[in-house]
């Protein structure tokens, strides 16, 4: 009886399956049949879950460079920086000689509350040694992070204290900030550096602008260099603060996605603020949307180098196991109708990934004359009708070449082996109290601290201990750059301020210098927004 009942049930299942398959597209039936045959009949045991994942990856890789699949772990790591917070112990750290060195604790966070200090070295996490074992940063983070309310025990070595100090830390939500730096460049010029477009970026920007206004800001440098983008809504919310009611901020469109527009509501508080936006070849996606909207409405002067050119819209599809497929469903277009996306060939991701290197080899980063604009890709801005160019990415109104005169193979080797970071950590560890006593705040430090020749001799010796042979000529070529970076890292270590490094290193930032020059030359600023850059006309082919 049981055998008969089983046969009836199986027959019903097979009948239902065959009926369902008949209603499926032929390609889908083929895919299901292939998966079923492999999982049921293959000579060896196969991991069916991995088989399906590989099939999804294979399909997406044949489409475009930005459609992708991530497993549950990868999905969490991808989303965490954009969500605005994660759960952990609240420290910023660096690795020095295979030891975790605490650069700073999050103000009011779990580690600060129990007494962990900048300069502490974490030796154990829950009785597992993490010092001197060449453990990956990701593995260390995995041990320190966890669900809110759970506990983790760490043992730290503190300079001047003989015994290890034990701390029991209760994990809590830790904010992830989008703004790397905010400060006044001079009496009237505010500076804001945004590193990503996350869930709380707009809120952070408003708070930062209000703070800068209290300090006297009447004009702004918005630095989006190296900003790889993030959430589209964050870019739209930011654009809304600077544009007039009804002005188009961005629109998306695809063969299977009807045109969708985002228009400003006119409620923004900064529609009249004079502004320059800095971009470079690593500014992508949401950063390009913001820069493109400001340029297309003649709202801000864009300074730097052509942006990355990532203008494909991904829609996330989450699966029950926590994995996710991000499928390209449309393209971004700036208000003038420019498609931000640079050209690509389907399935040729390798060539796409080498495109930035190709730009470098062609001289685009170093010389304006190496750039050519296609006459068929001319566009005009929405307000003043000045000429701008499409073809992938946002071309700035003012081109700033990269200065390579201070880069040498000696600098490259020191940077690659982490000697610059290691020396700065060691110096802060030894001199923190003395530096903070001599220079009461970051401004005093900026004006008075000097990286001496004696310090550089110790730095060179540290490099030689790690097999980096001293080269007098190449050292002289990179000396000022090395000193600036070391000073910036020391400032960040002593004052525990994420802006500190930017304050110091920005003195040598050619993009920022060009931005301030444009802002302070109001005649040139207005002319660029009214007429565009006349230098570009000779580059049209």
C-alpha cells in the first residue's frame, strides 16, 4: 500500500513538474535540465549549491562589468560600510610588525568606555593570540565584531605597563562615517571630503555644512576624489540641497526599465553657495551623479581629472541564504543627457579593469594635450548652454594633471612594505605625550611641528632593516612628500582625528590648490560656469 501511495505521489509531482516546465521558456527548461542531470548523474559527488552559484556567476559575467553575485558573507561585507553602522568594539587600528596597534577609539564607543587607549597593542582576543602570527585584517575584524550586546575579552600591551591589561568589552553599534574631513581652509572657505555615499551621508553633510557656516564659511570645496559611490538616493538627497525646484538631478533608463526621473524639490538650504567639486579617475557612480548634476546646471565648477565612468544601475536581488545578485537594469544619465558609463565589451571584464591603466599609459593623467573629445559627444549645460563632453565619466571644467615629480621607486618600495606607517606608529608610541603637550591642538601642530633630518635618518634605517636599500638621489626626489605623509600620520595618531591626515597632506594637494584658486578668482569662476573651458576646443576631433 505504501509503495502504491508513494508511486501516486511521485507521479503527481512529475506531472506537475512537466506541466510547469512546458509553460517555461525553452532556455529556462534547458538550464533546469542541465542542473538536474549534473547533480543526479555526474560521476562524482557535486556541491549542488556551488553548482548553482557558479552558473549564476557565469551568466552575469557574460553581461556587463558591474552585474555580480556575492555569497552571504561577501554581501554583508559589501553592505556594511554603506549602512552607516555595524556592531563591534569601536576601534580604528593598523598593523605594525604583525601586531594590532590601536590608532584611536570611537568617542563614546565600547572600547573607550572600558579604558582602551590609542597606542595600546592588542595581543589576545578571547584567548586567541593575534600578535605575531601574520593574521589577516579580515580575520581580526571577524573576532572583534559580533552581535550587539555580546562580549569579547581582549588583552593589551600598553607602553610603560609591564603586565598585559585585560578588558571585557560589550559590543555595540559603531557608526561608519562618510565624511573623512571637514574644516576651514581659510576665513571663508570650507572644505568637505566625502569618501562614500551611504545611508547617512546626506545627514552627515548637512551637519558638517552647518558647523562650517558657524565658522564663517561662505564658499565650499566639496572633495569627491577617490569616492567610489554607493547609494543613489544619497546622491539625490545631496543634489537636492544645491538645486532649484524642478531641476532634473538624474534619470535612469533601460530596455526593460522605463525612464525614471529625480527632480529637486527646491527646499535645499545651499542653492546659492559658491562651490567647487573635486573629482578624479577613482570618483565613480553616485559621486559622478552629484558632480554631473552640478556641472550640467552650471551650479559648481568641477576640478580634477575625468571620473571613472560607472553609469550602470544595479538592482539587488537577495536570496534566502543571505547571498545577493546585483543585476544591471538601467543606465544613469546626467541632466544634459550624458550617459556616465564608459564603453565596454560584454564578457571582457579584464579589458574593462585595465581601462584606468590604459588612460595612464596614454598620458591622460599627466598632460591635457593627450586627451581628445569626440565631436559627436558634445552636450550643452541646462542653464547657460556651455559645451561639455560625454563618452564616459565626467570631464572636469578645470583639468589638473597628476604631479609625478616626487614619486620614485624608493618611495614606492617604502610605501609598499608599510615602512611609512610603521615608522609613524613607532614615533607616536614613543612621543605622544611630548607632542600633545608641546602642541595643544591640530592647528598648533600643523604650524609648528617639523619632521627633522634626525627623524628621517631613523626612518631610512627602518627601511634598510627591511631590505630597502637607501638611494640618495631618489630619496631627495621624494623627501618632501615623505615628510608630509609622515607628519600627517603622526597628527592622526596623536590627536585621534580622522581629519588630521587630510589637514596636513592637503597642503600638497594640487587638486585642492586649483579648487581654491578658482573659488577666490570670482571672475574666472563665473566665466567657467558661463562659457566653459576654452582650452578644450582644440582637443575636439
